[in-house]
């Protein structure tokens, strides 16, 4: 599947601003993949598909989590914003036959990170975090680190996320801690 085909597939599922975000994430993922010698085609496809399930109804995503043994039921105890990655990966596997485990992993963990992230996982995670449309405290420092060191940039992005969530007195998904701990 080409980049254009992937983007056209996800377009009807996304609001206009989310589609524009997806295009920017895809561009950023390609840049990071080239910089850090990661398979550009896989990075492009994972990034294009990363938010496919973002606006799926919560009851539909909940059913996927409850009924698919590959998904952790723990997801149900955390904010539903985390569901679209893992659920989207499974939906894409079923709907279009996407079977590449590296691409599916990158889609699945793009919001939370996870322990032992692959280079592709890190590229898509970081591209989503720092694409040019993002503007929040700490993102410029992450962009600067991403010029030279993928692990340090991901670690700072994870740290920023953890600090933000703790500051808002919100729960932090354990995989985010595991990803951070694995990188430092």
C-alpha cells in the first residue's frame, strides 16, 4: 500500500484537523526514519494509520478490548484516549489485512509507548508527539534532541507526558512508565 492509499483510507474516519495532523505525523516520521536509519516505508504507513480509530465510538472500542484476547483488559481502567492505538491496529489487521508486526506495534503503542520499543515504535511515537502542529511546553526541547538522539528525545517526551498527567492528577498507563524506564 502506498502512502497516498493509506492516507485516503483513513481520511473518512478523521476530522479535517486530525487528518492534517496525520499528514504532518507521516512527514515527520519519514524525516525521523531517514535520520535514524529506520525503514521509511514502514514508518510512513504506521504514521499514516496511527489515528485510524481515534473517532470510533467508545462502545465499539470497548467491545474490541473486551473481546480480543490480545488486548490488555487493563486499558478499560485508563482514559479512553489510549484505546485508539491498540484497537486501531487490530481493526486495520482485520479490515485491510495489515499483518506486518512492526507496523502494528508502532500503531498500537504510539500514545503510551511500551517496554523494549523498536526503532519504528520510537519513530512513530516521537513523530506523533512533535509534529510541527504541536505547540506545548517542552516540545521544542524534544525536537532539538530528535536532531541527534532518538532515545533521549523519546525519554524526554515520555517524561513530559508523565509530569503533565501527574500534574493534572490523572492516571498514567503503566506502559508509559515502562517505556520511560527502559530508555533511561
